[in-house]
C-alpha cells in the first residue's frame, strides 16, 4: 500500500510472471498490467473513486486468481483507509532496518524488529486495539546493500564467487531484487506494508556506506570494476521498489519511465508485457552521472494540518572541492519553493539529521574545512581520511547547504513565507540512536520565532549499535564533542550557526519506531520498541520507550550555551552501568 489520499490508493505488486493484476475494494475495481525489469514483473494499481475517510477491505487477483489476502492468514483482512482532512494526522517513521530471522538467534544478533512488533500490535495479535497511523515514512536504509546477511550470502554464492569483488556486497539488479524480497516477505511486515500507506527515501546503505561523502570517495568507487553495476542496479531497483509508490497519480504521469509503461498498457494485447530493463538501466546511469536529470525528493500535503517535504540528501550532492553542497542548485531551489507556512506543521523528512548534537555539528563543520584545505594540503589529506573514516558527512559537513536551509527555515518560522506554522520539525534517522532537539535563535536582535523548530530522530528500526559503542557514542556526541567542536571550528574560521539547539529528549539506543500525532496543543511524539515476553521471540510485545507532548505555543526565546546538562549526566551514568 503506497500513496493514499482522500479518494484514491496505489497498490504495488510484484508477481512471479507477466499478467494482469486486479484490485477489488468494495464496489470499486482497478486493473493494471505488469511491466518487466530484468526478468522480474511488477504492477502499480491505481484504485480511484473511493470515499473520503473510508476503510474498506480489498483483494488482489492475478489472472483471475485471488492471491491476497492469503488463505488462513492469522492477520486481519488488508484494508484501504483513505485520508480525512479533519482527522488529526498520525504518522509513524524510522530508519535503518536489517533483515534477519525473528527467532532467538536473529533477535540476539540484531535485536527485536520494531516494525514487526508494530505490525503484530496493529493486527491485535499482541495487544488490544490501537489507532493505526495514516502513513509510515521510512527515512533510509530500508535495505543494506553492503552489509548483507547469511541468507543473502547464500543467494549471491549461487550466482557468483563471494571471494571476488564485490564479495558479499550487491553487484546488480538481480541481487537487489532478492534483497528486497528478504526485507519485505516476513508475514507480519508484509501484512503491515499491505495495509499501511508508506513513503520512502534512500540513505547511504541502500547503495553503499558513505555514498557520495566526497569527491575522493566517488573517484575511488568509480575506479573499481563493480561500482557501475552497483549504482545502476541500486538506483533502478530503488525507482521500482521504493520511489514509484511515493508519487501521486499526477506526479507519476510526468515521469518518463511511467509514461512508457502507461503508453504500452493502453495498446497492449493480453499477455503482452513491456520490458523496461534497458530503459531503466539507462535512466539510472543518467540519474547518477547527471543528478539534475531526475528528482527523488517529493512533497505530501495533508490539508492545512501538515506538509511533509521529503528531501534526497544523497544522490544530488555536489562534490567538487571548490563547491561542495548537499543539494545542487536546482534541488535547493525546489526545496525553497516547498518550505512555506500556511500549514499548522511543516515536516521535513531528511534521512540525515539536520541538527546533530551541537558539538558534533561543529566537529563535522571543522572536518569539511580541514579537508577543504583550511590548514593546507597535507592536513587536507588527513581531513579527508578522517571524514571517510568516522562518517563526517551530515548536513553539518556541507556548511553552505546547511546555512541556506537554516535561512529558509527562519523565514518560515518568522512568518515571512506565509503564516508561520506552529512547528517546523525535521524527521530523520541514520545515526543509530534517537533524540529530540529544539533550536533557538542565537541573535537576540533577530526577528522572534513564531514556530518551534525541532529535530526528531528515530533510528534504528532494527540495527542497534553494539552495547560497547553506545556509551562511547553518547559521550563523544553529547559530551567531548561539545567543547572540542567549538574550539576546532573557530580555528578553521567556521562561523557560528544562526541557530543554537539543545536536547529535549534522549539519546536512547533501542530498536524503535516513532509516531507523531497532531494535537490541539501541538504535537505528540512517542517511540516504541518490541520486547520478548516469556521467550516468545516471534511475538514481541510493543512498549513505549519515550514520549513527548509538545505545546506549540511555547516558543523558546531564551538563548542557551552548550553544556552537559545534569539530566544528561544521569543518562550517561545509566549507559555506563
């Protein structure tokens, strides 16, 4: 279940062979013919004419045979739940999920899958009734192309030697297709994805760790024998498995590949399937070499309640040392057009946190300056090694882009881009811990904020940091990095950001899935994890890790200085123990 609005829904299907897919939802019937890519078959069924705010069961048929829901399934019938403008918006979000078994061995390896726990609770299998979200937003690393599991190793070994490059990493579209199969075929998660609308964006591990960190990183990849197959297979499969379902019918109608599918379907004879393999490979190659040729970012509007702007922070980077940017000029201009007021809540989905821990922010800013030659050529080489070695490649490491987006956000939050929203909230993942920060103005003479500016992170869904690394991460990010970051940043003449920010909640390191709900006062957020009770590893119980009720009218005006707060010292003590 992908894009859903007030009167339509889009259902994505992968089939074993070419055919015709029919969706029946109440009195509505919709049909789509499959299209082929490298021997795989897909359909995107656009179900229209639904009632606003309705909740109707549906079935999927392939060539006249009902294939979904499956007979004797323990899960409720899948439903299409259309949006209703007056109902308070609730969405779930998170990032970073590996696909291993859900038995004791799998849970010992990667913890309990928060998504599976959420699915079992939604289905009523491990708890009472709950209000379902209107949407789940996956903010990157839906699959891991570079850190593969034993099951993926077996598949790769059946095709080629894992003793040769790219070893156990993915090589092409076929291997990506199998990786998505492993990620989405668990019965509980498959049911959840079939009934809960979803939106997605990639991060680095969907392609490879540190994807597009720097010019040197990219040149090193392009010098290998396998990178071309990886990037083409990665972007082509991302378009099929993730991106296509992010779009409304009107947006898909503008997509060149979708127009080819639609044109063929309009005149095809029964059983005649278009093979898109060559075209999608050429498209993916061009999207990689000419990022301005295609936009992966998108926007969703939920009446006047909220606007969700989801930003690509990977494929469109400008990496030339003389002009580094997280977003190219076209993408930055597009983002500027989307960031505006006249909604209650402006939500910005970006896989990489926009506001890291303050000290770490300045460490990354220093890293960019150092690698860019602020202290000379030899230190620049050291800076590049450090940048790649410890992942100094978030928004803070692209200072020009960071400051440009800060300026946009301040214009929104001070009412210069329409009526100021109640909140401007960045939703992010990536860093394998969760937290909430709030920003304040640094300059007391600047126009006052009329919106609360927040950074809310949920990571991981299922890929926790080893316990020995959690304390180190907390200390380095929120303790040691503070004073060091400001000192070294000033030494490289990195200017202070117009905002300063501090923790409201966190950090915590559980596998979890976050939820956000619009309330009369502002926003309610909570993070939930799965817990094994009585040794029932395959039926984890969902429990709340942390929650925050936010009064949107309580806009902070007092400037703060970076320090390790007493409440955070107590958290460090807990992590240490």
